[in-house]
């Protein structure tokens, strides 16, 4: 497959402007009431849809409303609550470990610094960034499968990994990263989909560098 052409500096500015215009108040679709619930929701959302997470969490949060309750939960009990979520076995273990670490290492307060968040079980750089983006409006980029796909189709990155793509997007966009992250998530989730993307009348159609015709046949 021919290499996708990179977006020019002028195009990057125009793409940024169009994202902010079309998604001016973009926020996560995960449902939460506090930082504790947000962190758990983001942890569960890895390779699982937000819709599925939102179905799981009400009962989970009711049973375990804080880190103390979660830290003292039985592993099998947690598994029962999240069993319809992908990789629920590992996620259940990580939720309990995370809660224990918050209590033991951070005096019961979930940290809001990336370097501290990523010390928690089940919390990588992407999860930490998403939590900080959503909860504090931090000027950070997080790259999930949607952001990765959109970034490559628009020629914003040709990096092979999410981490390198994050670095490239952060360097090119510079500001409003929290808004741009969520805009790219929503754009990739509902419009620039992996299969049968809605290319007709796309507000970014003029900037798409993909040489594959994504229009549905028939």
C-alpha cells in the first residue's frame, strides 16, 4: 500500500480549527459522578465500548462506592459485576490492586499527576491522560483506536504506535489537546469508522490522505 501523504502545516491548522468548530464542547461519553468513578470507567473502557461500561458501572459503584470498599472486595464479586466487559478477569484484579494502592500509597486520594497515576495497577499512559483530560482539562492527548485511525487517515501521523502518535499529535496541535482528543474520538467513533466510514459531506473530506475508497458499495 502506498505511503499516506503527511498533512502540511497549513492543513494541520485547518484540521484543528474544523475539529474545534464541529466539536466545541466535546466530553467523554462515560458516565461518572466523581474522580473515583471516572478512573474506574476509563480502566474498564480499554478494548470495551463506553456503552457497555455505562451498563456495568451503576451496580458496581453502588456496591463499591469508594476505594475502601473496592480494596476490601472479593475478586469473584468484582468479576461478577464486570463479567460482560472484555478482559474482565485482569480488570477485576487491577481494580482491587488500584484501590489498595490509592489507600496505601496516596492516603486514599486518587492522584492527578500522570507520573503517579501510571503507578496504579491497570493504569497506563493513555488511561492516565484520559482521566486528566476529562477531570482537569489538562492539555494532553490520548490515543485510542479511533484517534489512531483518524490521525493516520488525515496524514497527521504515520507513527506505528499509539505512544508515538500521541507525541506527534501533541507536537503538531500544541494547544486545546483535551478538546481535540475527544473530538477525534467522537469523529472516529461515529463518522470516520473503521468499516464503512461516512465519507459523503464529511467536513474533513478535503484533508483525507487515505488512498482507499471507504465509501460503502451499492
